[in-house]
C-alpha cells in the first residue's frame, strides 16, 4: 500500500474543507436549528411522544442521518468529479497508486467531513432537546459506517456523472426522498399497514432505524438486519468501485 | 546508450472504432531528448497517455526502466513525470501545496528542500504562496512541470509544452528542457512546431495517422534527407533558361534575376562546378550566390504528405 499517496490525497481533500470551514460548520448548525424550530417546537409540540421519546428528541438521529448521507455523497462525488471536470485527474491516473488507495484518500476525506458535520449536529441538537445515547459505541459505529458507505456511493456517482446536473440529480431525486421517506421524522409504525410494507424496500429505513436504536433502544426493524443492510451496502459500493477501476469505466479512455 | 523506454507494437483503438495507434514500436534512449512530430490527431497524445497509464492500450507492450507499465505499474510510473497538453490545475490551490501533493501522490516523503529547489529552478519560488488562478498561462505551465518533477522522475513526457506560448516563453521552455537534460532526465516531447524539434531534440520521430513514420538522429535526418539549393543571382534578368543550361533542371525566380539549382548533398558529384562553368560559358554575369538547406519542416511535410497519399 502506498500510504504516502493515500495521505497526500486525504490531506489535499481536507484542505478544501478547511478553506471553507466556516461554511462547512455554520451551514449544518443553521439548518439543524431550523429543523428544531419548525419540527421540534412548532409542529412537535402538537405531536405526542413517539414510543416514549419526545418528538424533538426522536427526530435527532434522523436529522443527523439526513445530513450525514447527503454530505458524504456530495463531498465524495464532488471530490472525484472536480478533477475529472478540470482535467487534473490525469495526475491520479498516471501516479503509482491503485484503486484502493485512491478510494481510501477520497472516500476517507469525504467520510471525515460528513462525520464532522454529524457530530456538529449532535452537539447542536444537545442545546435544543434532552438527548440520551444508550449505546454510544453502536451509535459511533453506525455513524462512521454510514459516512463511509455513502461516501463510497458518492464516489461512484462522481465518476458516473458527465456534468454538474447529473452530479446533483441523484442526491436530489433519489437520496433525499429515500431519506425523508425512510423514517427520519416518523416511526414506521405510524404509517398505514400497506406503506409499512412498501417502506421496507427503502434501504435507508434500516440505517435510520439502527441509528435510532443506538440512541433510544427502539427500532423499526431488528438491529441485526440494520447492520446487515449497511454492511451489504458498503460491500456493494466497494464492488462497483473495484469494477470501475478494473475496466476504466468513465475514467480511462 | 541503454533504452529507458521500450514500446512494442503499441495499438489503441477507441470505442468508436478509430485507430489512434497502429502498432507503434519505439525505443527511447536514456538521457536523450526525443521530439515526436506530427500533425493534430496523428496519435502523439494517445501514445504519451498510453505510456503514462491514462489510456488503456488495445495491444502491444510498454516497458519503462525495464518495468512493464501494467504488471509493474508502481515501479514503472514512479519513473515517469507527465506534463499534459491542457493546463489542468485546481484554481484555489497554492503553488507549493499542489507541488507537494504531486510528490506525495507518487509515494515520496515530504522534502521541502527538494520542492524549493524545483520551484527555484522554474522561477516559481516567489509565487509559491499564490493561488494557481492568479498565475499567468506561462507560469501555470511551469507549475505543471514542477508537479511532474516533484517525485524526481527519470523520464519526463512533455505533451505540446509550448502550444499557445509566445516566442520568449518558448525559448525559456527550451532552456528549461536543456537544463533538465543536463540533470540526466530523459525527455520526450510532442510538438507540431518543427523549429522546436530542430532547436532542442537529439532525435526526431514523425507520427502520422497513428504510425511512426521514422525515428532518426536529428542531424542525420537533416543530412540524409536534406536537399540543398544554390541560388545564382544574375546582373541581367533572363526571360527563359538558356539552351546550354537546359540539362540542369534549373528554376528561374525573382523576375528572371535568379537561377535556382537543387542538389543532393549525399551525391558524389553535386554538379556545382560544371553548372558554374556552363553559366559562365553561356555569357551570364553573376551578381551573387547563396546556398540553402532544406529545413526539417519541409522533410516533415513531405513525409506526412506521403503518409496521407498512402492512406488515400
């Protein structure tokens, strides 16, 4: 393994993040605060507790997941799409690095940024609601795995995208709906029975459910299934990336 | 001189069916400057991109320093530096950090003294903390060279290093290339400026339509293929070439004031002496005389025209 190269890519990507640190920091703080004002205070006050947890506290895991997933995808997809767009990818392709090292550098940096934002939201939420975290280690594990797997998905997206519209299309048209309909703001048990079944086809349900379990010990689906889902998703993304580099799809002529 | 790059029967056919390289075989000697000449679309960039790992070959093999570029890509690529044709740089990055990144990417530990030396050599040290978007085109191109040199490659590929660069900068670039050669770096550059090849190359390769037409020592090439012309200027203009000189295939130029005679420098008898005797015998009075050697450009145009003739 060319660890120097991995670190070079990682640091280079993180430098981009630090250049816009205030923006990276303020934006999630502001949007989380807004969610709490709207859902927690304004609407939440009219909603009963969800399975013994106040609505404000109930939505925290979902809110963190929403931001972490979108941030991981957009950071990773932009990270690899930008060199393709401006042409600097030539250097990556001509360097003595393999696909795993490139992925470690880009995905590692994108996942770090998403993790940072996830933690910022967690701290911000702490100021609005009483949080309890029953399984802190599991919470961290879910968070890190979600950051990683969605950064991997973002990386694939960045390689696939032929223009900026496509880059934004998948997060906007697919990921955001899946996250919103994946139980970020409600428990699946609140849905009519038919929709409870339909929603089980949404992979994000398993992630949010598992993550919420690590906070309040309650889950829509068994925790083992959640772990299986995120593990399987990560492996599937890795397999696609391995294939991309093997065939040179959309990177090498 | 040992060969540092060995290219065997390299082929590249793009997805659309376009054959960019039709079996190129080329050995590049260690320490030389090889200029690859060819018109736009001849396959120069494809050749370089394939050797450097950016494009996948459809067939054939490439070894750099004895390492196969696919099987032993780490060892092979560590020896190569690439300066691409298009200026591709992250606009908000600083000069020094982008050069440091390149060194790290090639697996070399951070070495500030080395980076300083490279930036100073390329007159970029004063600009090290500037963002890349603030630099002029010529400076950006030098940053690309600095990035390519950051990991101390033994072979440097320069793809059209002076395309769109003004005359002064072009000369600066030639000087830089000469200095790199003095440091022991093998340099392969593509160009469609003949004068560039003429000015700095040791050997010249001509590519047209995906085929390597020839690779020759530059001086040999010019000697072998170079024709010389002698132009005899006359005091009185002629309306036609005199009967006595009809056997020489002369050309009348300059409103009849000059006779031009082409000859082969390699021929045992150039025919100059008898021509001059016959000119005197014909009663023509000489005012001046000059000779001119065919330039690489004319050789090149002939070769490419021949290739296109074959293709058609």
